[in-house]
C-alpha cells in the first residue's frame, strides 16, 4: 500500500476488507461526509465565523444543526462534546458533588466508571444476570437505589444506563429504568454510544434527563472524535452553566469542544443518519441471521440477548479455540486466516470468544464471512 | 484563475471519493460489470476535471 508523505501507511481497511470491528462499523462515513470533512481538515476550521462559542456558530450552521439534533433525540437542548465520555463527565461534574453515590449498570463502558471516578463519586452497580445472557434487568435499578438509600441515607445523585453495551450488544428497556428514576426523583442519564445514530431514540418517551451520544461510534462521523450531550430543559441552567469570567463559554465543556472536521463530519452525516435509523429493523434481522448461521457451524455459541437485538454480537468459540491449541500460530491463526480472506476486525489472538458487528454490511458480505469461518474450520479442524 | 483551479481540484477529489465509496461498498469482491461501468463514469469525470485544471494553468 502507498505511503503518505508523513510516512504513515494509507489506511484502506474499508476499501480492501470486510471490517467487522464493533467499534468502527457505526462510524464508517458516507462519501458526502468525507468530502465535507476533507475541506474542513485544518485546525479550528469551524471557527472562521466564530460567535464566541462553538455551539452558537451560524456559519457553518452548527447552532441550527444542534437544534435539529435535540429534536431528533426527543430532547430540548443539545451541545457538542469531544466524545460520549466527555458528555457523561460533564453531567456528573455539573449535578453531583464529590462523595455522592451514583448507580450504573455492570455492563457499562469503562469511561462511565472513569468519569465517575474523576468526579469523585461512589459507584453502585446493577449486576447483570451472568452467563450466557449477561442481561441488565431494569428492576435491578430500584434495588440499587434502595441500597444507596439504606447505606448513605440519601438517594443517588444520578442513575446511568448503558442503553446498548459494548461487550454483548444487549439492549436494555430504557423506558423502564426511566420510569423507576422518575418515581424516585433521581436524574437519569442514558448512554446511547451504541444506539442513537443506529436506531431511533426518543428521550422524552424514555424519560431520560440526559442523553449522551458518540459521533464516531454510531453517527457515521469520523475525522476525529465528537459526541453529543442532549438535555431536558430543566437541567440546561445547571449543566450548560457559563463561566463567570467568560460569560459565553459553558464551563462543563471548557467553552468549546470539537472545533474542526469531526463536527463537520457529524453534520454532513446527519441526513444519512436520519435515513438509516428507519432501517434499523433490517439491521437486527441481518444480525440474527448471521448469529444463527455462525451457531450452525457447530461449537459456537452466541452470548447476550437471544434473539439478539443489535448488530454487536459476542460469540463463545470453542470451535476455533480447539484449533488454536494445536496450531503453530496458537490463537493468532484465526486473525491470519481471516486476513487472507480479506476479513478484518476480529482482534488478533482471540479464539475463546470474540465480538464483531454486522452493521451496514450487505447480506452478500455477511454470507461471505460465514463461508470463510466455515472454510477455516473445515481446513484446520 | 486560482479560484477555478481550487474549485476543480475539490471537484476532482470529491469524484475520487465517489470512486472510493464504490470500493468500500463492494469490498472485498471484484467489481461487477455494472460497477465497472459506474467506476469508468467517475474516472471520466475526474479526467475532464483534471483537463479543465490543466487548461487553466496554460
């Protein structure tokens, strides 16, 4: 592959391979967004007509875009962040005090924990159901809230739910958790890093006070990292509090966040995202078909929700681990064999279990992936 | 002159992004006859745009 002037190898993973990496599938950008990002690639490119802060800029129409995003998510206000993790931290820092307790699910992303740690919070977890489904039951949130109350004498300052988790791709009934939070009067943050941008989310229906989104994970926006924090109006004053010294700069996002091509990528991908969420049911059907085909190969078991409700799928794969025990490349054989067949995205060395995503791939591509796994088993078992 | 050259440079780059999109959507398979036809159409657009840039530079 050709080298760029800086000596880096050109990355052509999407052009040469079927990429199954679950982190990357929802962030694959459409051509129109790549074109827009390309012309905004320089630093601070969004700030030619600065209005004092990023979210108020009219040219390019960032302010209008954020209004549309808030509506799209069924929320009242939206602001850009550098990523989903920064959005979660902004909320935690704004509405809690160090030493407060919060409740999160055990399937949470590590950044939910790290954000809480940085804000000086004590984390209470809602356990999952364990092997093989690893589900988070909404009722567990009521138990966890009661536990916080019993141990601290106070309600938690925040409840966080990972709508779809990054390991099993389990989809949790957020509206039930939202109802529990409403009944207790505890603010509810819904982390939609793997849901909004793929499927339609309505924060009002889900009773969410805050929705955090990942542009690069699920809104087809690369060119850097970018996130969205969407808020119900009763919280805007507290969370979008301006600096005392710089009245136009919101403290919690340090004034301005993604000041360049990633914001443009997010904006340019938005029409594409609004359209693709309408086809979420087709993505789920494809994921279920793929899962059933993989299990039919034998000695492979899909973990998590069954039937599955998301494109992120984790498999336990003794079929490949048995080969690894005897192969000279040990667990790396699978990565090598897949690469030979132009399939990427399964982590090198993983044969006991691995996760992948079917998002945005065609049935023809997925059939090719299944046939390739079958071929590897037949060749090496 | 400069404005035209800049405009056409982006036009050529954007057309190549369309070609890249075709490659992305079809990986890792060989292009079908229809897809080859589509690729050739894009290439013709790129060539025309490059000729226009060349013309401006004379």
